[in-house]
C-alpha cells in the first residue's frame, strides 16, 4: 500500500509539472514572433529529436514489435497533434490568449465522454461536480479578463474561432488515440512515433502555407524552449500518465492552463488581469482538486 501511495504521489507531482509546462506554450509562441505552422514545426521537431534519442539510447528494452494498425494509429495521432498545434498557434494571431485557451482546453469534457463510452471509465457525482466547477471557473476567469473583446489588433475573429475549434477536435483525437495505445506501448516509443509524424506534417503544412522554416526575427531560443518545456515537460508527461490514471484525472487539471497562461500574459505581455479573477480562479482550482481527490480516494 505504501509503495502504491508513493507511486500515486509521484503521478500527481508529474501532473502538476505537466500543467505548468503546457501553460508556457502560448507565451513562448508570442515571444518567438513565428507563424503558427513554423512554431508547430519547431516544437514538434525538438520534441521528436529528444524522444527519438531517449528511445534509441535509454529505452532500448522498451522496443517491441508494433503491428501495422498501431503504427497507423500513431501516425494519425501525430497528424492530429500537428494540426492541433498549428491551428491553435494560428488562433493566437487573431484572438487573445485567454479566450483561445479556454476553448481549446474544453477537451477534457469531450474526452470524459469518450472514456465513458469506449474505455469503460466510470465517473462519480463528485467527478461531475468538480468538472462543472472547473469549467465554470475557467469561463468566469476569461470573461472577467476580456469580456467580449477577444480579438487582437489586426486579427480576424472568424479565422481565430474556426482555428481554435478545429484545434479542439484535433487534440481530442490525439489524446483518444493515446489513451488507447499507451496501455501497451511505452511512453518513449509512442511519443517518438507520434512526434516524428507530427513534425513531418508541420513541415509540410509550413511549406504549403509559405511560412519560413527558420524564424525571420530571431526568436529561435523561444522555439527551442517551446519544444522542451511544454512538449517534453507537458505532453510527454501527460502521455505517460494516460496509462496510469483515468483520462478525466489526467486532462481536467489542464483546464487551469488558461489561468496560468493569462497570468504569464499579464506579467510578460502586459495583457489585462482584473483582480476579480481571483474568485473564479479559486473555483477552478477547487473543482480540479475535487476530481484529483476523487482519483486518490479510489486507492
């Protein structure tokens, strides 16, 4: 029992690290000055290099025979991940950080329904209440920050919203495939396949849309950090946890990403962050805490 509790404690620490890591993505993208497809390509390229090296030199024992179906699913997952990043980054060029992240981070609700239907996961009334509180707090946080003013200067609200909604669909597909495959394929093998196919997809889309492969304004350091912090510290850790915890428990804390992203946007980019956000932030954190506590109480 002690070892099991120790393992769960480590999982929750990793969950916290993943949330903090993914929350840095929007700010690093803005600071890079790159286009959406270029940023996606660099983020996935760095992530692919790191995971391939680790798979090759550290996790050689995890290499297993992977059938054609699973390889195809990992490629599909990679394409979905690439489109998720590219479209989300594109949305940030048209609408503000808060509204964009609140829409794209609604995927835990969709994933919970998929987990219930296809993966035999069971959710308690406490899980439902916690999820509703977290979503309500998230919406309240964004509304009190931005009101109805969601468009950035020179942005197109239609392009921004269309991009982020499609990005939501793609990340839902990506995590659903991950939930299915991660029970039998190791984290490093899985992510090396997915990130590599995602990188090639982003390279193709960046070329097709005429975006420069190399950032023209010298934001290279931010693009490298984009591939290390939110990619390895965020998505790779999330993929690891998908094999250990319920989908809802792994993904619902990501709802706090817009809160952390908005705070970072205030500190670094000077975007507004009203004091009244505090109550909504507390509601979100409390809702997330309920879901995580529910997981812990399951033993």
